[in-house]
C-alpha cells in the first residue's frame, strides 16, 4: 500500500487523476469494480487499491464509492463457480446454487437500494466523512495518520523498492511503483488466503457447520469472525456450498453466515486505510473511503436482514434461480457472462470511452 501511495505522490496531480478518469462517471466506476474483482478474484485487492488512491489524493471519495460497491458485487461470482462442481447431479446442483447464489442476490439487492440513494443524496460519503473526522479530531481516539504500525514495519522494504525505481523517468518510475504495489497486494492477498485456508479451513468448516444450526445472529457473527481470520469472504461462503449440495445444510441456514461474511471483509479495507501514506487530512480521506465500505455493508444488514420485510427476497431469488438453472443449465453461463462480464464491459466501453 505504501508503494502505491508513494507512486501516486510521485506523479503530478494531472497524471495521477488521469489514471482514474473513469471515476468521473459513477456507472463506469461501478462496473470497473465489478469487472476488476471478477478478473483478479479479489474484492479486497480492488477495494484496497481504491482506498489507497483516495488516501494519496489520486481519486476522490465520491469517485471511489462506485468502485467499492462494484467490488462488493464482483466477489460473489467465485462462490457461484464453486457450485458448478455439482453439474453432474441436477438435485445437488439446485441445492448448491441455492446456497451459493444467496451471496449474489443479497449484494445485487444491496446495490439496487443504496447505489441510487448514494447518487442522489450521498449519505455514505457524508456519514463516512463525519466518522473519519471524529476519529481524527477526538482526543480519545488515535489520529489515523499516526496509527500506522504496518508502515513502520514495511518502510525498509518500501525504501529499497523506491531506490531501485528512481533511475526511471519522472512519470515511468511512479507509474511502475503503482503497478508493482498493486501486484504485491494481489500476491499478498492470494498467498495469505492460501496460508490461512490451510491453517483455518478445517476449523472454519467446523465452526460454521456448528453455527448454522443455532440462532441466526450467532451464525452471522461466526461468518464475520471466520472472514476476519481467513481474510476472505469467499472462503467463508464457499466452504459451506458442498454441505448444501449434499443436503446437509439448507440455503436458509447458510444465509446469515453469508451476511456476516460480507461485513467481515470490510475490516481488511479499514486496516488498509491505515497503511495509506499521507499527512493529516489526506490520511483522513483514505480512512473515509474505507468507512464507506464498512457503513455500506452494515446498513445493508440492517435494512435487508435485520428488518424482516426484505429478508426473504435474496433467499427467494436464489432458490428460484437455482430451480431454473438446474432445469436449464444454459442459464448459468448466460447469467455469469452477462452480469459479470458482458454488461460491465459494454458500460465501460460505451459510457466511459466512447
């Protein structure tokens, strides 16, 4: 994160903003978040890069919000792909898709509710800004610009990398740092995910399977906790799909775990905000972008899950999609290809470029 921040800082203001010119249009930013997450299979990486760009002053909070919301949707495709391992049996496929696609439809519903509201009145931007300001100004909470343990530990490595890139041109050097930092984040997230999966997946599976039979809020808390430990909502949700396919667990039981996992993944981004370099106000803006992710998922839980009116909607959509897709399997590639690849590409090309 520090390498990316230094890279943005090394670019001129116009050059840094040109890298995120797409964010001038919120729909393009939204689908960049969706498509970017699908391509690299990590919403944490996409969101962390957006937060770092905000913290470095290369991207506004308003421009980052659609990217963050898009990444929240893009991450769901992996769990649906896990369900395809049951293609050989129609009944098992229906069960697995019913469990896996809850994540899809819950996040699509969250987006359908909050994205138009954010475009019209900017509540996430305003509330996250107030929260970040409160964190920075109160005496009983640490200033985020001074609360950066990760930066202290990684500064020697960062300085070594920057020393190697100083020989490059004025624009090429900082740009190389941005790209290298993004690659390092992706590698670190993937390696950490594999490492923690090896250490935790057995215990995670045991904890999750025990939790789903309890109170729905205990299941939600377990989903949150396992996601924080494994640093991946995909691991949390995917590990339960085989149980659903086998008929051991139902989509209704898995639903609250998925909701908790959605909130758990936001904490990684908050930690990333503390690694974004910058003084006072700049660090505060980066933290604000991270709080957008946290508040968005917290409000989604409150509105869609805690208040019972909308709670059945994602489950109903998932079960009906699973029933249709298991009977007509061509629906699966049509849905995945259109929702996560074709439509994002068309919007990016024709709205953002043409």
